[in-house]
C-alpha cells in the first residue's frame, strides 16, 4: 500500500514540475496565465502523505 501512495505522490510532484515548466514557457512567449492550475489527486492517502511532507518542510524552514 505504501508504494502505491508514494507512486501517487511522485506522480503529483512530477505533474507539478511540468505545470511550472509550462507556465514559464508560456510566460517566455508573452502570455501570462493568471488563474491557478488545478492538479487533481484521487488518492486520499497520497494527499495526506503530501500534506505531511509539506508540514515537515515548513517546520524545518521555520526552525532555522
């Protein structure tokens, strides 16, 4: 089960990276996307896993 959650998380992270790259490319040709890009994740466990990682990273950045 954990490997499936990790696979969903990795997939969402890779999708996020691709969205960022595409938005930068669009910006480079003079088009600016103002609206947010929504990325849907269907696995509730992967969503919780992602939130836990973000929470841990926030704690690390504020503890310095």
